[in-house]
C-alpha cells in the first residue's frame, strides 16, 4: 500500500465510507492505526493534519506552524516514511503467514 496515495485520497475515502464502501472504511481504519503506530513527532502530526486533513499548501502550513515550506516538506516526507514502514511490516507479516 502506498501511504502517500492513501493520504491524497483521504477525503474521497472519507466520503465513500458514508456511502457504504466497506473498503474505504477499512482503508481509513488501517491508516489511522498506522499513523498511531508510526510514533510521529507532534510537528509531523500537525503537518499531516494541515496538508491532508485541511488541504492547505505547504507554504500555508509553514506560516501556521511558524516555519518554512522546506521544513514542512521534510516533516511530511519523514512522517510518510515512518507510516510506510508500518504498512511494510504488516505486509511482511501477511507474507509470512
């Protein structure tokens, strides 16, 4: 599973869950669980929430977080790497079982 794609599709998944799309519900539950397990910093969590939850640009998020766009980009990228590791671990467990 590609975490960046899941995050980009967050709003569509959220809307689909209310239309009875069980796969969307499962994807959102898995994503939330992976984010929790990824041990993100507060800044990474905040940047994810602004970028993917509120659909703000990295520049706007930088202003809100009192930092630069490159710092926001780094926070997002490192958060995605951590979350992707959780999905990769899950995939390894499925392959082993």
